[in-house]
C-alpha cells in the first residue's frame, strides 16, 4: 500500500477498523496486518469498495441478498414503516401489522402442517429457540428425558451456545467449550469424501441412515428429541446429499418419534431453484428455520415455522404455566417484517425462484466444464448454490496440505479478478443473488476460471 493511498492515513477507515474492531470469522492478527476491504456501496450483483474496485458478490453477501443490492423497493418499505411505526414489541398480546402479514405469508408458503410462526433476529437465535421449543414441548408432554438433538458433522446452524453445539465444524467448538452435553453429531452425507471404495450414492445413503439408527438406539430413542439438518449443507462446503438420503433419514426419525428440523436459513426462498430446499428431497419437517433471504439480509430477521402439533403442546403449556417465557425485544420487528414482505413480493413477482432454477442450470453446467482442470476434485451444487473443491491430485482426491491454504489464496486472488467468493477450506463456494442474469452468470464463470488458473500457477 503506497503512502499516497488514503487507506494508509492514520485516521482512515482502514486504520480505525484495525484499531477498534474485532471481526467475526476473521483471524484477528492477520487482520491487523492486512486491514479491511471496506465495502461502500452495492447495486444488483455488484459491490464496490472505498478504493473504487467493483466486485461481483459471488456469495450474495453471506448467502443472503436474494434481490440484489440497492433494491429501492426495500428501501422504501423500510422508510415507510419507520415513519409509521419504527418499533414495537410482540410481548403481552401486542402485535403489529407487518408482523401479522408476514406470519400469514410465511405460513402459507411453508410445507403443509406448519402454520405457526415465531420471529427472531438471526439464524443462530432461531436455532437456539428451536432447542428451547423442543425442550419445552417434551417437558409439557411428560417426556423430560427426550432432550438430545442430533445434527451432522459439517452441518452449520449458527454460533450461539445451543446452535453452535448443533453446528458440526471444529472451529466453532474449539476453545469455546462446545458442544454442550446432549448434542450429538452423525455422519456427513458427502459422497465424494466419505463414501467407501466403490460404494454407490444409494448404498452410501443407506449406510448413513443405518448409522443414524444405531446412534438413536445406542442413546435410547426415548432420549432423542430431534434431528436437524440443512436440506443442502451450505457453510460446511455446499454439500448436496445423495438423492435418497433424506427419505431414508426421515424414515428412521419417524420410526423413533424423532422430530425433523429443516434448517433452511440458506436454502429458503428460492436458493435451490425451489421455494424451499425441503421440496427438492420431499422432506416433511416438523419445524422450518428461515432467515437471510427472508429480507435479503437488508435487516436482521429470522422465522421458525412450527407444526400444529408442536404449537398445541407449547400453547397448552403456556396456559398451564401462565406464560410462554421466551421472546426477544425485537421479535416481529415491524420494519424488518415490512422489508421481508416486500422482499418476498419481489421474489414472487419477478419469478426469482424460476430464475434461480434456470440460471442455476447455466452456472452448474459452466462450473462442470472445470472438472478437467488439474486442480479441481469435485464440482457440486444445485440451483444457485455451488462449490468447486480444489485438490492436490484429482485422480486420488488427495487434499492440499495444509488444508485451506489454497482456498485462502483463491479467495484473495478472486478480489483481483473482481469476484468475491467464500473459501470453505479448499472448497470454493458460489451463491450469487437470485436476480443474476445469463450474461452475469457467464461473467462469474469467466472470473472464476481466471482466478482458478491464477491460483494454480501460484500453487506450483
Ligand atoms: N443456519 C444456517 C443453515 C446457516 O447457514 C446460518 C448462517 O450462515 C445460520 C443458521 C446462522 O445464522 P446467523 O449467522 O444469522 O446466526
């Protein structure tokens, strides 16, 4: 960085960020050396930093900006609601119109039998709420032992104490004293990495369902409350399960009265080319968890949609105890819910779910052409979510050592080619806004290829 560079000035945003901020998901010491990329504005699929560089936001922020950046309709919806009623809570029978409308809308979109909506602010809060609802429900039902929750290795459900316990990634546990007791993890349905030699996807799915059953039996079915999973794993590296995996898992759960929680924080609202990822695999969840694309992340909001049966148990218990002792100051925030309603209107009016399916096919086909590249091990994805796993030797699937270094190099080099991606170790994830068009998909593919070649040259 030259001394003429405004970023080098002692009172620059860069210097002050380095001095005052502790960044989420960032190596703090590396940040002190590197400094921030300060994003100042965004329009459509593009964002711009304070040095004038423009990037394609290939991850839609954090898998979240469905309608793209700078959508005036969301700005207007927020401003109008701010003027009318900027805040109100939902405790003690209070309600507000946008939260009522959104609850009705989300219930109408959700899978059959899920008709009650609880609002929180983030995916993590929603998933902590899921755990508490399960515990509350099973206590109410006189089953105080039925409390354990099973998630998957490499699953991602957030970082608060309970949601972080369900997350199955080492860096979310290590030195945080997680997971808590009674949070169990079963195998990750990633065929490329975890199948036995010669094992078909179908056989692999059966083996994993069998492992889940063994775990439930070993712990005792009377102690297992629920199984939680993302229909397609996102933050764990975009892992699409075998086609029959969810059906097999669902059958095991039903057999032992284990509820199914679909965490659709990433897959919800069109990401996979369907409104919900559950539709892809015919998952019939007892709870659905939504966030991110519900407002395109313009404002924080999450929603849990629960089954009529769960609602009945919870409602009766609140009546017995005199209260449902759970809720956030900003549950059902009128501005966030107003923005969500407008965002969902745009998704529906502009056909963004169908666009995700069509543009997804183009993206997946284009990435598929990289399969012959000497550094590409696997290309995977569905709709507008994909990952390319970089390996040292595609023939043997040998990973790079140390894992993650090449992914990090790709991530940094992507910036030089005007492309923001996410590196999950050495898997490079793409998840662009749902508004992307064909020409822009081709531009993403072009920049991805340039970054790949550049990273390959560097790695030799
Ligand atoms: N669940 C899933 C599937 C996610 O991908 C995420 C975040 O990426 C979360 C939960 C946690 O959401 P938040 O970061 O809003 O707490």
